[in-house]
C-alpha cells in the first residue's frame, strides 16, 4: 500500500505537556511518525511524498482566519514577546464567545481550546504537510486507487472549524473527506481512535453529505470531555449523520469489534460512496494514553472489515503514541488491508 508522508512533518517538536496536575514529556513526538514510516517501509509498503495541494483544502474545512493565523504565528510571537520558547496560550475565549483580537497573544488563545498545541518555529511547516499528506492520499483515491494511507503527523481529528485541541491543528481527515466530495456524493468518516474526534464532529455536524461515525471511550471522564456523547446525532440538515459509539475503560477486541460492525452498518445505511478512516493506534492495550485493550489481532480484524466493506478508502493517521507496539500495530493493520485487497482481487 502507498504511504504518503513528508519529512517536514517532523518539524513540530513540543517538549512538555501539562496533564493531570503535572508536566510530562509531550506525547505527540516526531518520533511517532519516524517509527511508523520506517516500520512500514521495512514491511514493503511504498513511501511517497505528497503533492502540494495548496491552502484551499484547509480553507474548505477551517475558518480562513484560523488557517492564516498559523502561517505567521511564530514570527509574530517572537516579535511581540522577545521569547523563543514555545508559544502556549494563557488566555482563552471560554465558550467561543467574543471577537478575534488583533494581537498575537490574544489570537493564540482565541484559536486554541487547550494548551496541548504549542506553536514553535516548525509548527506551520509540520501541520501544513501533515494535511497535504491526507489530501494527497484522497487525491490518489479520486484518481482510482482503492486504498491509500496518509501518515499524517501531527494528527488532526480534535481540530475544529476554528480551534486547535488535543495535539491537533488542522483536521486532516476532514480535509480528505471534503476532497473526496469532489467526486463522491456521499462520504463517511469512520473514527477508530480511543478519543472522540470532536473536531471532525464539529466540522460536519450540520452536513447531510458526510456521515461521521466514531467509536471511542465515553468522554464523561476522558478526553476530549465535551463532545462525543451518544445522544449527539447532528443538527439541521445533518441530523442523523453523526453516530457516537461509546466504549468503557477496559474494553477489548470483542467490544471494539462490535462497535466497528455497528459503525459500518450505519455507514452502509447512509449510502456512503467513499470512506475516510481516522486511524488511532492509541486503542492499543499498551499505548500510554489508552484505557482500552486492543491487541494486534483486534487491529487486523478491524482492518479486514474496513477493507472488505469495499469502498474507496483513505486511511489517515490520528493517535498512537510511544507505546511498545505502535509500529507493530501499524504494520499489522496495513498488511491486513493488503491481504484483504489481494483476496478480493483474486476472487473477482
């Protein structure tokens, strides 16, 4: 399978993260992408660089001012503060009320909902090429590829229309889904990360042509906390196009598999013509941020189900942090996809 990745995605390298009362090493490290890329290349998957599709795919799923802010945020931050430390917001807009301020310090907080997305010298380059990797994977599917993997890092599914959140700046999966709409009338996003894709839900919540199905740990006491509940089903023309399937801490392959089945059934009922998968290896039993227990067999089973579903598919990397099985799970997943594709080709 083709793996779309650009090494410039490693330019964003946050050092610390405030979590549960203390500072820890930031979980979203460039090494994540390097481990995944090298393991997949070693397993025979082809690593390809993305084409540059420009800013329009980002503007299609984000507020224009939000996108443009990150283009110059670091330079403006250094000029305004004299600091070359990572820019972390200390002002926020609360429940998204208020006006966009003019200064970079205020804007930094306006366009963020937490402190997990510091801005530094390499942030723009990394998040831009992360999004381009997902969009280019979608473009290859538009050109006829059956399944392509966008190794997007930093991840994206927590990024909403106009705010960063949970390590995510640009919503790569949303950009890929919108790109697929150039050809396909109805597109679905299947989110199989341990955390709810609150940003993807936000972007498509009123969209009748994009179905969002997510299986994730109940957010009542787990990030992202504020979205991803079972009674959130869409609004206005998009009512009925959001499905949140909640897992409990400790759930394993069986419970995750049942949720995948339910999600795919709903996507079939919706009539989706193409699929984007927000792929979170943080479902793994040994992931440092996980509270569920997906094994390699569970990842392989999910991969086979998604592939046998038969839709043109873009895989977009989301979570999956520096646990022992991270790269192994990626290899297992993509190998299972390729095996299912080969079986389909042989049968038909």
